[in-house]
């Protein structure tokens, strides 16, 4: 059985803002929803085989070598770099509240982005914004 | 004769007499944990008296296999029987099978479960319906039932995922659910619309192929043929998909349904294409909603139990405890609410008996240890024996093969290369929990279907993963793997 997410919830996220309702419904039916209790690791630094997560509700901390770097909230995503590059994540992502996510399996991410180029553009912009922020720190 | 499990106080209460409930009860008994088992049904395995609709399960039980029935290693070849320490109590489902098929029929499954309950002395209070739940000030749980109140420290709900569930499409309330499918001959000469393209939708399509004039399946998500190819559910998809692919009449459409309308002679649906944009309008003489099932959690939300998938599945910790409701555990199909690491996007087998029977045993051990301080006696290994033990488990450990990347065999490492079996544990628990030096061995599968061993080593609190090469004969107890494991244990 597929544990689809709720179409209304997905439709409100910026990542899916350019999609038609039938398209959002297809995504809701395709990918599963997962809930993590506070304190649970979702992404694990140095472990292969991780997936892309889109936050539906709650908050998570990005932790590198035990040090918290930033926080992510509703509509934000993580795991895209390791998933697209096929490498192990360079950070832990830990739920700081009860956290609800949509899970896009690594094996399906490329097909997903090719099926919905508008989502790929939104994801690219966000990745570039994160890179720019990181470069400012250097 | 004394009444089985009269109302009152018990250390643990188990609700349900399907494979999940029976397995937890058996394992709790083996650990010496007193408990009551309650069931609204009047006999074990009640679901199998009506479902699956078309009469046969999807998961194999091979009467003949590379290992003898009764051996622990045979479990991997028998996906439907429950687990037992006594070899005489193992493999009870294939014992009921007539070998026309490698998968059991509903009556064969039901008889196998009934034989287990009887011969393994699993005592259930039948005809006892759980109705309400509350938590008392002292933290204990109180279950109100048709036969009085049961009080306990921990409750295990093995309810199945069996409540018919429909999505919120306007008009879908007029469409009968999968469970209300009539005899196939009732669809003779009719065009049948099936809402849903997953297992139950294709089960209907397959069952109606010899009868219906045409079967049209509709849902927003395209059928993922590459995923199905690696799964045992493919038997149900094969014939209708071939029919659809060759233009034989069956249609499998990717469309989001906007509304369902009743007409004088049947149904009309208005939908929008998903993989191909555009409006879709369909008329049919009959319609069926193969939209899935939910766990009947009743009032458990009041205790703090949370859910995923639009309320259908309880959200669970790695040890199958409800997120937000300590002491409330789930067994059986609902254990899919603890999805594990989903490494490479591959899910666990928790929705099927061959997956959740192992979850049940690990759960019983966790309840025994956490709530009652009972730890089962396990083997210790002299230096040099640890690698050999792990290699055998990687090659033949049924838990690791059934629950890939989900359950792992853990060995605690001691001075000088000695070790102590720490049992089977949820892999996500092992990689996230702090603890003394230990190794966890598991079998994994990637999205391409390659199967290989992975060993996780925890040293000084830090866990590292070691992916071993796949081998076509899965002989992970061979000399090459043994040497590699010995090297890992030394490093």
C-alpha cells in the first residue's frame, strides 16, 4: 500500500507552486509521507543510500560534525545533493520538533525532476541560493 | 473451564488474533511475560475469511526448498508461517497447501494460523471487542472492551490495516469499496471502472478479466513497472497490464479524478490527465473503489497517537511504539508506520507476514526488557567465532533476508576479539543509538535489485558502514567474505 501525502498540504508548498492540481495529486499518490519524532536523525552524515526529503510540517537542524549550521522548516528540502550526486550526505539532519516529510527515493529523483521541470527549476534556485550564502561565509 | 483472560490487570494486553497478534503473544510467552490477548473475532486469522477478495495470497510458501521444513533457515522460503522455537511448530502454512500454487489460498492460510494458535498454546479471548482506551494517572493504560476493562503497562495493537478507506473525491461515497466487490459473474457484460492502480485495483482487474466487458483502471500515479518487476505482487499486474499494453480492451489511465457522478445506468467520472494533460470523461456500468485501507485506531488519537498517510497508518518509533503515546505499541501490518532507513529508496517488508513476524519477535523482546527488565539469554563467542557467526547470518539469517536494511544481527564486541550476540535489532536504532562497541550485519538491496551484505561497525560511539560485494549465489559464508569480516572486526 502506498502511504500518500495529502494533496492540499503539498499544493501549499513553494516547491510545487507551479504545478496543476492533477500534477500535485499525482505526486501525493506517488511518494510516501513519513513522520519523525523530535530528536530523530533523518539524514545521516557519511551513510550511503539516502533520499530526498521535503518538509511538510515541523523543523529540522542541519548538523555537521556535531555542530548545528542552520535550521530548515516547512516547504524546504534536504538530501538533494547526496541524492543527485550519489554520494553520502555531508551533514546530519535531525528533527527538532515532530517532523513530517515527503520522501522521494534517490532512484526516482531524476525521473521526478524530468517529469516536473518547474520543480527542478525551483530546486535549482534554492540550491544556488544556499551556495551563495555559503560563499558569503568564506 | 476457566475463562480465558478475564477482564482485570495484566502486565501486557495484546489486541488482535491475526498473524501479528498471535506472533507477539507467542514471543511474549517464550520470554515469560504474562499477558492477555483479546479479539473481536471468534477464531484466528479473521481477515482471511474475506480478504483478499479473489481468494489467494501474494506471498510464497514453498513446500520444497533448499532447507528442510522446520529448519530456521527454511523461514525465508516460507513467507506465511509464524515463527516458533520448536521445529514442530514451524512451517505450518505449507503443511496445509496442496501445491497447485506456490502461494497459499485463504483457507490454507487460515488453517495454518489456527494450527499455530492451537499447537503453540496461544490463548485468545475471542468475542471480546476493544472499544475505548484511556491512560490513568499512574500511567497505566485502560482498555474498555465489550467484556469489561483491561489494565496494563504496555498494550500491543495488532489490528491489521483492514478498515476500507476512500479518498475524498466528491461522489466516491456512492462507489462500492474493493471489499464490496461482488462475485465475478455479476460483472458479466459490464464495463467496470476501478479507482486505484495498486494491488487491490489490479487484483480486481485480474479477477474480472474473464468476465467483464471491459475494465478501466484510473488513478493519478502511473504504474511503476520497474518496481513491480522486483516484487511478489507482479502476478496480479501481469495479465491486465499485458491486456492494456496490447490494446486488448483493459485501460490503465493516469488521471486525477475530480468527481464521480451517478447516472441512470451506472457512473460517469470527470478527471484530468496527469502524465498526459487533458480532460478525461469516462462512463461505466459499474465502479469499484480500490483506494486502500486504514488501521482502525479508534480513539487512540486521544492518547497522543499520531498518523501518516492521511490518518491511515500510525507513526511509530524504530521499536514500533506510537510517536506521542509511550507504552502503546503496534504489531502486524501497521508496523509499516516505522519505515526504517529506506536505504536506496527500498522499503521494508513490514506490511507482509514474512516481514512483520520478525518485527513482532523484536518487539516482544523490547517490551520484556524495557518494561520488565527481562533479557533473553544469548550466545557468547570466543575470539575468531564472531566473523563465522555473522557470515552464517548474512548467508542464511531469515530476519536479514526478509527485512533487508531494516533488521540487523548485532554482536557486542568485547576485549580481545570475543563477542556476545545482542540479538536482532532495528537497523535505524543501531545506527542512531549510542552504545558500546558492536557490529550490525544486514542484507540490503538497491533500486536496481542487486542484493549484497552491509556491515555497520560502532567503535567509540561512531558508526561506519561497510558495503560488501554482491555474489550471484549469495554464499556470504564463503572464505572471501569470512576474511573480509575478520578484517573488519580487527580494524
